[in-house]
C-alpha cells in the first residue's frame, strides 16, 4: 500500500533528488524537451509546472523563488524571457510526457518530456479551433418562432 507516500523518491536521498530535479528542470527549460525515464519525467512534471506558473508574474520575488529551485541563472533568464510569455494564456499543463519505449540496457520505460507550446510539429498539425453554434442552440432558435406562431393564431380565433 502507498499510504502517506506523496512523492516518488526515485531511489535517491533528498539532496541528490533535489539536485537531479533542478538539473533536469534547467535542461528542460533550455532545450524545450529531454529524454528520460517515465518515473523521472513524472516527478519532473510536478517539479517544473509550479515554476512555470510562478514565472508568469515577472517580479524580483518570483525570480528569486524560481532561482532557489533551479540554481541556474541562465535557465531562470530563459524561463522568464521566452517560456513565460508564450504560456501566459495557458491555465496549466505546460508539459507533455510521451512514452517512447524501453531502454536497451535495463529495459527501463523511457519517455520524452517537452514543453507543450514549443513543439512546432504538433502546433503546425493541430487544427485551429473555430467558434461554432451547437445543434441545441440552433434547434431552439429555429423552433421558437414556429412554435409561437400557431399558439398566437389559436388565441386570435
């Protein structure tokens, strides 16, 4: 049972785990996608998404908070300059984990984690969403005048 086990420790002590996640988050921000194991990708997702949310507000305090997690000033600058403006209107879900198969040596399940708004291939192939009226709203509008007309005629007679 997994009672009261909120995070995956990834087989590492806390200092090693924090350093590894900070390095992976910096690499993800700098390169926009990295290849790693599924367990590390899932742990990284929960580590980096709050930092991206924090970067939407460009203040000295938020920069210092993000720097305390990343420990890399180039990654912080990249996050606030290029990533934050591009995800400004997105309410969350900044990363995507794609399973890529199994590693040759130890058969570990591998994944590609990427920033959603920086995948040019997916953005180009995605159809543009257009505003459409639903069937329900059109049906009501079409039936409403027709339904009222016979009722008014019956009252007139």
